[in-house]
């Protein structure tokens, strides 16, 4: 069955490019292409697509306003922001992501370059459309034929056996998140009304500039100061350190001092920053006093790092499938039996507080 897509972009040239590139994939069918934000909700209601691809800058009603209307009507429809990643576009994209957009992709900077356009569509936009459409389909009672001619529900792989619930107070929290992360992080940080008594280390898969804007946004929500660290910074309790886009963030201990280290070594799991590298390094420093939190995201970055946390006596929680935008990262941890709890998004903040102050 085809993945049904509606697109919104004010450029007729860009609409043609998007349609032609998406429909090269036999699994995708573009149902409608509208030219301004005021037409988006009507198209979504009429065609009921699997995924909406939405531009930010449009006449009459911009992408953020259109997103707000769509979210009032349907909170689960996957929405990918597809826009130029200028300074202004970065600010607007972060605003869209924390307002409920599922993910984002930057438009090709050179429309005349077939190679660049192919790279953007084949390696970024199309895989994200497919992953988000799969998540949407899993929320419905899917059916399939059997050898007996009957139908049975398709179910996700079952999580592995849960770890024993630990009781010790943790001294640091590491969080890894990707697709759907900004809105999940907003939910998390706005629930902490007082600063935690331990440092928080955070990896969100994002390019440079985006992480700075996200850190500023999270700092505005409540009691926790969130910032991009500098290399060699000593972590402080109650402060959250967000890995800068394009840099790996690690934790090390030398001469009884804990410091944050940044480097530009090759990507791990195609990611820089990498959740695995952060988790593994923090596990070596904090050992049984570390809590890892793996939240919504594509792929399995964080799986090996979670394994190392558990090997050294620490503990891991993972976001449940129902509340994850994409259950790749937390699902891989759950299915490996590394988590002691699978929690809906709304319960994660309280669990972290409980582990810091048992």
C-alpha cells in the first residue's frame, strides 16, 4: 500500500521538484500539493494523508500557523518541516519542532544541482517519510492474511525482559533523543519545577545552530539552565549540557575532576553528536550512579551505550512506543532487555526525579 503524502510549498518550482522526487519511490504517492498555509488543513481533512510535508515561509498563513491548525484537528499526523535552513529558518524550525512538528529536513541549497537534490530526498526526506508513516500505521489495527486465509493483527516486536528496578540515588542523568525529540524535551523540562541536584547530559541529533536555539528554548521553560558546553567545562548540579550540533560530547574523570570533552571525530551510527559515545563515556565515570534515558528517535543510537551503562551497574529507562514519534532508539533498548522501565512521555520526568531523590 502506498504512503500517501500532502505537500505545502509556495514555490511552484519546488512543488514540482518535491512531487517528482518523492514519486520516484514506488512506495510514495503525492495526493495534493497546496501553495499556502490557509489551504493545508482543508487538504489534510480531505485527503487524510499518512504524512504532511510543510514549508515554513508561505503567504496568507505560514507553516507554524498551519501546523497549529493541523495539530488542533489531528495530534498524531506526522508533519515534516521542509524549509531553507537560514538563520531565520533555524529559529522558525525550532519553534515548529517544539510546537508539535515530527521532524525537519533542509531544502537543497542549490536547486539546479541534481546531485544535491537527490542526496536530500533519497537520504533524508524519503527515509523520514517512511519511518513516520510506519509509526502512524502502527497506531491503527493493522491486518494481514495468514495461510489459513484469516487475518491477525500485526504487532511490534515484544520488549525483552525488564531489568530489576534499582533503588540507589543517581549522580548524573544522560538523555539521548532524535526524531520527535524537541517536543518530547519540552514536555520533560517543563515538568521540572526545581533544578535536579545532579548534572544532565543531553544528546539531540541536530546540526549546528539548531542545538543552540533548542538550548535557549528549553532554558525558558522552567528551572533548569540548558546550554552547549565548552571543551573542558566542569559539570554542575542542576545544569543540563546539550551536545553542540556537529560535535561529539563525552564525560571524563581525571585527577578526581569530572570534565566535559568535545571532539569532531567521525560520526558514530551516522550521528555526530552520538548518544552511544556520551553514554559509554559517562558510564565509565559514574558507573552504578548513572541513569540513562532513551527517548523517541530513528535508528538505534544509544543501544550500545545503554548496554555499557548496564554492564557497569547503572540503569536505563526508555520511552514507550505509544508516545514516541518513532520507536527506533527506545525500541532497540527495550527489545534488548536493557531498560528497567518503559514509560510514557508524561511519566519520564517524575521517574528521573525519583531516581535522583529516592
